[in-house]
C-alpha cells in the first residue's frame, strides 16, 4: 500500500489533523523499516 496516496482520503474520512497524519505516516515508516 502506498501510504502517501492512501492517507489523503483516509484523513478526510476520519477527520485527522495534520499532526495525526504525520504520526501515522512515521509509524508506518518505522514499522516497515524495522521489519525489512
């Protein structure tokens, strides 16, 4: 899943703030990095 694209409709649907979006993206990045 391309999170940078998928996060746009998700943030609109769930009404996430930019800080929440950043937290989700950084969590996905670190989780992906550690499992590779």
